[in-house]
C-alpha cells in the first residue's frame, strides 16, 4: 500500500492549485454575487485539459486517471465550487457517459469538443416528480422509427442554460418500468427544446441551474445511447463515477475552509494571544484536519477503485456521504473560527459554507447514499 502521490499526480495537483489561485480566486466573490457563469474560465480549463481529464487523448482528452480527476476537483473546489461542478458534470457524467457507453459515431461527434471545453455538457435525469425516485420518469420519448419524439420537463439542470450537449433520460416504454427507459443525446437548438428561467440559489451561484422543457423534440435514433432499455442502468452507472467527483468537490470545499481557518487562527489575537492558542479553537482545527484526512482517504479509495476496474458503487457512495458531511461541519466551524469576519463575503468562508450544502443534495442525497450503501453491505 502506497499513500504517496506519484510525481505526475503532484504536478497535476499543483497545476490545478496554481490555476485556482491565479484564475478562479480573483473574481469568485463577484461571480457568486452576480450568479455569473465562468464562461471564459471554462475555456481556460478546457485548454488545461480539465474538461476531459479521463477522456482518451484520441478524442481530445487528457488521458489521466481518476486519482488525477479527484486531485483537480479538490483544488478547484477549495476556491470555486461553482466552477468545479461544471467540471464534474462535464467529466464524469457527460464525457464518461458518452465514452463508456456511446458508439463510435457519438464519440467522434461529441467527445473532442466536450473534452476541450469548446462544448459544455449537461446531464438531465431529475424531474419535478422524479428526483431521488429516479425510476419515476415522466418525460417520454416515443419511438417513431428513425427518430424519437421527446416530451417533458427536467429540472435543476446544471449548466442548463449554457450547455451544448444534453444527456436526457426518458421513458420510452412505460409497461417495462425502469427497463423501458433510455438515454439520448440532445443538442442545444433542437426544435421544441426550451430553457426555462435560471434558479436563484443559496450556493454554487456561479453555476447555471435551469428547468428544461421538451415539446415534441425530434431526436434522431442514432442519438440513443446503448441498447434499447439501457437508460436507467446508464444513469446509475454514470452517477457512480459522478459521485466520486462530488465527493472530491466536498473534500475541496472542506479543505479550503480549513486552510483559511487555520491561517486566520494564527494571526487573529484575543485575550493577548493568537486565537489558535485557545484550546477551544485549536481543537476545532484538530477536528477539521482529522475529518478532512478521513474524507480524503475515502475519496482516494473510490477513485482508486475506479482506476483498478473494481466496482465503485459503494465506495463512491461512502465517499460522497462522508465528505459532504465533513464539508458541512468544517465550513460551519471555519465561519465560527473567523468570528464576525466569517459572516462577511470578503473572507470566503461564508461562501464555502453555502456551497457545502449542495454536496449533500445533488447526485443523490445523503439519504440516497445510505440506501445504496445499506443495500450493498446487507447483500453480503
Ligand atoms: N449500476 C447498474 N445498475 C444499477 C445500479 C448501478 N449502480 N443501481 C441500480 N441499478 C439497477 C438495479 O439493478 C435495478 O435493475 P434490475 O431491476 O434489472 O435489477 C434498477 O437499476 C433499479 O434499481 P433499484 O431497484 O435499486 O431502484 P430504486 O427505485 O430502489 O432506486 C436509487 C435506486 C439508488 C435510489 C436510484 O433511484 C438513485 O440513485 N436515486 C438518486 C438519483 C440521483 O442520484 N440523481 C442525481 C441527478 S444528476 C445530478 O444531480 C448532477 C448534479 O447535481 C451536478
Ligand atoms: P426529493 O427526492 O423530493 O427528496 C426530498 C427529501 O426526501 C430528501 O431529503 C431526500 O433525501 C428524502 N428522501 C427521498 N426519498 C427517500 C427515501 N426513499 N428514503 C429516505 N429519504 C428519502 N439533477 C440532474 O439530473 N442534473 C443536474 O445537473 C442536477 N443539478 C442540480 C443542481 C442543483 C443546484 C440542485 C439543487 C439539484 C440538481 N439536480 C440535478 C437535482 C438533484 O439531483 C436532486 O435535487 C436530488 O437528487 C434530490 O431530488 P429532489 O430534489 O426531488 O428531492
């Protein structure tokens, strides 16, 4: 067992750290205030290979492993979780979904642009009546021979107003239940595809979240991913990898808040000494450090499982469940360590606290992760 990162991994982590410090940090408060999507930064992340981290270089990707992916996600998320969720969805849901399960024509058509940041991808599973209960899909896709007719509503879609390529899950045969669900590649601008208003959110405000409406959208049959009826399995398999990305995002949010709190505790004085010399504060720092280390182990284990070709349904669920709780706990304590300064935007920790919450909700709530984990462990 080797806990050391390779030289290549250290290089990748440092490149992501440098980018986050020099490019994401300067405008992060303003983007949060204005709910501004980081369009130019997405292109820059594409240039650095962050939009197609694990994609095969023959499709324009960086050809890196899942360990590299979580290292990059952690570093970006320390500074800007809005930017990192765009990266996570693009990489582990959209690029991975197409690369692992798409056919050669789909890979040739979409992967290069997605992996280089020219295109942004969105993943559309959730609906007003099908969030956690994802098999209850109300969006329909009716087989018309050489095409499907898509109707329905998807909500909460990350990058919903900015994406070029949307992976849309829909019911094609209700009698078959979840075996009658398919996944489709829908392109921006297809007739009948409408983007609804942008959500005004508590956190990750720089990411772009929309409801989408599909009114008789004609989707060519060649845009279906996999065999007929593969859509729900597709969504579940893809989400297992996505949850590694969100676990790494949660870890990064926690680590970012911890680093700020530690630094602040060494300079802020109260009662004649730096506050880190008060045991109540020192113990908070100790708890944060320990929780973050434990979260990092789970995140790395899930990424390692993926790299080794092991099943990672459970390790990704455990990593997301644990790291998202650590993100919540750490950011709340980081605000406390900052006192009144923790409550204002300039010190960043209040934003990290607001951003942390979503990691317990999207890509499967914490309760859903417990369903996945309990079913897995009880089956043994
Ligand atoms: N891999 C392959 N197949 C899987 C699977 C997996 N990981 N998990 C489940 N399946 C299969 C099951 O084997 C079953 O198929 P069979 O009947 O052929 O055996 C089928 O899927 C249905 O499974 P369940 O009976 O377990 O279904 P369920 O209704 O009990 O629900 C669930 C399972 C785990 C709760 C699932 O509905 C779920 O994950 N819900 C959460 C949805 C979610 O994560 N949404 C995220 C949206 S994307 C997003 O959020 C992006 C973002 O924010 C940035
Ligand atoms: P519900 O399913 O209604 O859950 C409500 C509460 O009940 C939760 O606490 C839940 O854990 C609990 N609950 C539900 N069922 C059970 C159960 N069986 N046992 C115990 N507790 C249960 N979706 C996408 O498809 N693509 C995206 O890009 C995307 N991005 C998102 C971005 C943001 C900012 C947000 C807020 C959401 C996003 N989502 C996206 C949707 C997200 O995945 C769902 O919000 C999430 O899966 C929960 O679904 P829901 O909101 O319908 O909550």
